[in-house]
C-alpha cells in the first residue's frame, strides 16, 4: 500500500468524537456560566489542540510525497482552500444571520458598516473587531473559525517551508514551540485561550506545537513501535481525559501543566495508537460517518451557542429550563451538522474538485 493511499479510519472516528465533545463542552460552558471548573468537560477546549495535531499528521500523509514530486505551493493551497473554505463560507453566513436576527440579544443588533466589514473579513478567514454581545472573540460571528485562520497559517507554513524540513529539524522546533505553549499554560492556568483579542498570541502557540509533532509523527510512523488500542478504547480515553477535574479544583498553574501534558504526551500517543490500529466493518462505518461529520459540526454549531448564552441572561428563564434545553440543543445542532455536511460541504467540495482539480468527487 502506498503512502498516500492508506487511510486511517480510527483517526477519522476520533476526529468526530472530539467534535461531539466540543459541542458538549460549549453547551456546558453556558450552563456553568463560563466557569471551567464547573464544566462537564473541564478540558474539552483541548479538542482544538488535538485537531491541530491530527491536521499536521494528515497533511504530511497526503502531501509529503506529492510536494517532493513537484506539486507547487499554489496547487497545494488550492486543495486546502477547497477542503476548508466551503464550510467557512456557510458558517460565517449562518453566524451573520444569527447575529442580526438574534431573538434573545441583550441589545438591538444593527447591521452597520462595522458589521459588514466584519462579514467581509470573516469570509476571508481573517480576524476582525468584535461585534456586539460577543465577548472578546477575534472571530465573533462564529467563534470556532479562529481555528480555521490558524489552519491556513499552518498550511501556508507547510507549503512554503515545513514540507522541506527533516525529521531532526522538526524535532528541534518542538523545543521552542513546546516551551511557549507550556509558558502560556503556566501564565494563564489553562490552554483554553487564543480565541480572544486579549490572548490572541496563544492561538499560534496552540497551533505550532501539535501541528509540528503531527507532521513528525506521520514521517516517523514506520519507525515507531506499533502500539494499538481500539477505536472505542481511544474514544473513552479522550473522553475521560476531558472529564478529569482540575488540579486544586480551579484554573491555575497545576491545571496549565496538566493541559500541556495532555497536548504534549497524551494526544501524540492517541494519534500514534489510532494510526496503528484497525477496526471491523461495523465500527469502521461508524468512524467514517463521524469523520465526515466532524468538520461541519464543529464549525457551524456555535452561532446558536451564542443564542443559548443570551437565553441564560433572560430573567424569566430558570437554570432548570436551560438544563432541560441542553439535550435538545445537542441533538438539534448535531442534525444541523449532518445537513450542512450532506447538502453543502460534500457536494460543494466535490464540484470544486471536479472544476479546478479535474478529479472525480
């Protein structure tokens, strides 16, 4: 089996599990009033770091050989745009409409010049001035799109430089990038940062370290001991890790160190074990479906989490009512992700691939 023809079904499934855990984390974030120690998944935000590690692994798997054989930077980036941008466009559109027509808005939302500038910037993927009632977000029409901006940064770095670097050089680069990430965890007491203007620099730190070790893991896969665990077992390990309490029961240095250990030690191990593992036909079908759903669900759900946040400030809504709404919100947003996948993401990417890459599907 050639390098690029091999498929890692377990990793696909784990990406979907992580996306579902992100949804639970965001719902619980509202129920816990933004207090991480009271979240059902205190470390759920680290799914983003897991995504970055997987991204580095998958990009190296798909493109190392092709880049070595002469694929240009432009050809590579076109493929990345086709993969990432259709859902970005949909997520920003949904986010813009959800902001304008927010029935639970704390203040009236007016589509003025600043709003339209935010929309244009968001469609490109760039950060922009935060719109009203959206906290400190750098991508406030749809919060998770801050990670797509980072994905593009990682893709550009790979297409220009990283694909040329040796494993030894990549390993050396892990030292400064890991040190910066650890410093951020130490200073902030958490790695759930980088999404806001007050801590924007940590976005690059959260990208760089796992993205680099993802590339390194893929290039070293054949030389590493083939540790294995089932898809279900790895899903349980990830879930339990996200469920674990914070040292001392609060955000602090201990928590920052623990979360760095997750990113630096646990996630590479999960990726390594997932890459070496196989599954039966039924489990493979489930994992494949979860993998297909992961990106649409992750990127399109958050505008309605903003609504849920606004509802929590409504005087007539009691905490019990918010809790009763939570499972329906989870089901509804999962269904939204499925619809987005089937009628937008996959058809549009297939059309763009046929149109610009001259491929089928």
